[in-house]
């Protein structure tokens, strides 16, 4: 049986995470992007089951209580998390990508050691600063906060399995790296226990 | 600096090891095949530095004494081993492939935990038997010995990092798997310590 993988991708704002993940889906049909649940209200244009699964605080806390979230966090008074059932259902068909923050990634790591954790990084602090100011969508205060947060995220590098540096113009390469990492991980001896049984069939 | 890898490839006779390795070199110029040293005499047609580095027993034991072999074994009264210096020299330029037996692979694993160990396997015992009898170059006694040895090698599967099953007609795929594994291994967080320093350059 083909064993699919739970793949966690984290990375600072400005690392190009979203674009790289989109590119992965263009290049391969063996991945599915997990949709998070949240208690925050939908913003205009957002769609249930596409951007998030929207739920009440009570519903979310029920999920937590029943152990039905893979990871969750509370941010600005709202819960964000990954519903477990949907992920396990999807894993039967495809590899599941989770785009989550460092804290969620650490929760996944401790509960599902078979998951593969990938940290996507910009090539340098200088470059990151350039990208963030370049896109001009945030105030300097927000950008400086994001830069400080990027340094914090870098501190978790050793807890990740893989590190991909998303160079300028490197979207394609970074996406191929992700695909290649998942392909290789499936050949890891610890994941190939069925090979021995098959040998004597 | 590009960090090259020491890659150990083992596999039973009939796993297609030699053919797969040849294919790796056709597909990528980032690999170098390490040439072993031996105390056995050259066979007709064999060339110094191509098939083996040939040396006397005294020379080989001198290497062992000085810690100048990565791994070695004694087989039918002759030493076989991997001279260290040449490997480390070559690693500055390319990934180095070592095609060695299980025992040598285990020596490498304990002395150089950064090495990547790949076990190449035939899809099944039945298929292996078919391949070995099919090539018609060995007596049934030798073939049965090889089959028994394959079972012994399979017992070391868990000590390897990766397992590649070389399916019938799967030479290309197996070679690509090796290339992909090495590419991915270079992105492992534990090998990317320089990323942090570069971030602040």
C-alpha cells in the first residue's frame, strides 16, 4: 500500500510559502492542502471549506476536548487549528500539506513523529526586509514585527527535518525540493517495513 | 559551500546494483564512484585505479594500522577496503558513492554518521532467484549461497537510511531515487547549519 505523508510547511511571512505551495500543486497531483478550522468570522470573499472551516468557540472547544484537532493555537482571541479526521481521511489518497506556524508544527512533531517538517526560509534577513517593504501592503510597525518573528522562527530550525531556502526567483526550485523530499522520505527504511513481507510473497 | 555526501550503496547479487549505479552516472555528474583497495591479484583485463587499487598485504595492514581505511573486510584470505584520503579529497568536488557489503556499510555508519546508507533490493525472493538462474553465469550451489546471503542482507534493512526496491525494468527509477535522495538529504536541517549564519550576512 502506498503510504502517504503528513507534511508540515512553516516559514516567515515573506518566505514565499503561499506561492511555493501553489507551485507544488501545479507540479504534482499527489498533494492535498489541509484547510484549518477557526473561530474568527469569515472576511468578505472568504469561503467555508476553502479558506477555513468556520465554527463557534463552543464547537472548537468541543473538538479540543475530544482530541479531534491535530494542533491548535489561540491568536488575538480566536482559535485556529487542524481538524484531525479530515486529514486522516485524505491521507488515504494523497500526501497532506499543512501550512502552519512554528508552535503548531512542534505540536505535530511531538504527536505524529512520522510527519515531515519543512521550514521555508528567505535567503537572508536583508532580502526578507526588502521583500516585506517591497510588497507595500503593511505598515513599518507590522513589518518590523514580522522581521522579529522571522528571527524567532529561525530559532526553531533544528526542530525541523528539512530547510529550504527560497532564493530570489527560486519558486520552482523550492517546489521541486518539497516534492523530491516527500518522494525520498517514502524510501526511508523506517517507512518501508512492508518491503520485508513482500520479499517472501 | 556545497556540502557533498558520502553515499553507501549495498544490495544482494542480483539486485541490479552495478547497473543502477552506472545509470546514476549517466544521469548526474555530481557523483564519483570510490575505487576500493585490495590485496588480491588483478584478474586479466582489470586495471589499477579502475577496478581496484592493488596493494600488498603489508601495505594494506599499514593503512589499517594508520587508520587510513574507512572500512575494510577480509574475504577468502584477501583484504578489501576503502582508502580514506581519496574519498575525503573527492568529497570536496562531488558526492562519493561507495558500493560495499553490509559489514563495510555498518563500519561506515558507526564512524561517519553523516553518511547516507541505501539498500537496493530485488522486488522478491522469487524474482531474485529467477534473475540469478536467468543470467546463467553461476552454478546452482553458488546461486543458493547468494540467495541465502540476500536473506542475511535483508536482516540489516533497518540499519540503512533508505530502501529502494529495484523492480523489473526499474533501473531508471531506482537511479532517479538515488539522485533524489541525495538532493533531499542536503536539505536536512542537521546539514544546513550554515543557513543561520548566512541569514544575517
